[in-house]
């Protein structure tokens, strides 16, 4: 669309190899990126990206902020301790949320499970940001007291221009566990009688993926919140950056090769949703033990060897090519 791929290919020339953590497989070369401590005026105006953990992202460009799946409070449910409690009460820590979100004007929501939606009602009500999501997300947010006029319902196939921020919506699918099932399926066609109180009261409600193009110089970023997809829905998107959810099982047939092929082998692949999302963002990311991150990296390297792989962390601000720009305080 904007000729960004040639820009990113050029930026990658001379790179030692994929940007990976110290311990990886697939024979990929380890590269250590040093964050830039000073930012030129031109660089400051280009997009920056921050991983918010799980599948969440903050994208900033020209003083404008877009959030995707901003789950920041990260309360305990027992999921990572072997004692999962579906009746865990929902909670939001306003101080933690405000620390990470800036002044968003747009919030994109992939689906309505708690680790994607739980902080969105507070964000929407406290900032006035427009929320884009499914009909189920709409009904849940209305039940939480969000102004219905602030929410845009999408289904997949929409291409929306938010004053130069172009959002393409793709119908998606939720990932499956080893039993070919997932937590809290279901959809809503009307708001609940009362605001949901527990995580079990937030059904998946269908799943979306988004491609966001920001700024005159790119990049386009493919954002997904679960490790499955509709191959036909994403065919031809050709993003520069692909934020790809790491699967917890092999239930989805040839997940990595089919996805990378459908997306046109993106220049940069960023694994997401591999972290323990009940640990605070103030700590370094800790792996979800059910996720084979190294195996995922090996598959990406094998299927798309020209793609640069960036394993993100919580405290780094990345530039448009997903190279570290500076460290947050």
C-alpha cells in the first residue's frame, strides 16, 4: 500500500540475523540490539511500538495512540499455578493501566476473554477512546457502562480510515488447547442484565485480527489475539510486521507455515501471547510453560528464513522496523 516493505528490507541489510533471546533453536544467529539513547526529530515523528504483554500493543505516531488488547492489571486466576478458578473476580488497577496507555484514541479488541478485555471498560470510560470489536464486545462494554456511541462493531472485511490510521479487519478464530477446546466459548446478542463480575462471564464472542497501517512511512502491522486464523480472511494482507500468537498445542494443522504463507512471509515476525500474563509488567517476561516458544521460533525460521524474528520485552520502545529505539524508565 505505502511501499513500506522495501524500506524494511533495506533496514535489515547488514543485520547479523534474527533478533532472538540468548537461548534459541533452529541455528538462528543471536543478535544483541543496543537501544538508542537519543532520538532525532524525524525519528520521534515515526511510529513507535510497545508490547503490553499477552497479545497487547501500544502504537504511537504523531502524538496519536492506538491500543490493541490492552490487558495490564494482570490479576491472579491460578491458571499458571495449576489451580485455575473460573470464578475469579474481575478487577482493574487504574494506576497500573494509566502507566501504560498514554492518551489512546482507538482501542482494538480481538475477542472478549478477560486477558484481552478486562481493562478496556476502564480505558474507554476514562479516556473516551473509540473501541472497535465484535458484537459480543459491544454488549459487554455497554453492560460495564461504556457509551454505546463510543463502540464500533465489526465482523471482518472492513477497511476503516481513522484520520490516516488505516485499520483492516479480518475475521479470525480462537486458538484450541490439546483437547481441541477453549475457555468460555459463546456469543452475546444483548447486554447482560448486570455487569460481569467474574472471568467466566466474559465469553470469547468470536475473534478478530487487525492490520494497522500508521504514518506516511509505515509500517503495517498484523495483530492477532489468539493462535488460529481464517486463511482466506488474511490472504493477501502482506503486513510488514506480523505479531503472531504462539500456540499451546498442535490442534491447528500447519499453523505457522499456513499463516506465514497467507501473509506473504512478513519482513518481521514477533511472537506474542507466550508470556505468563499474571506476572506484573514491571518484571521481565516469564514464559508460559505450556508454550513452546523455541519450537515456534524454529518453525518461523524454517518456513520464512528471510523474516527477521524479534522476541519482545515489556520495557522496550521499538521503532517502525521493530528495532529497539529507547528504554522506558
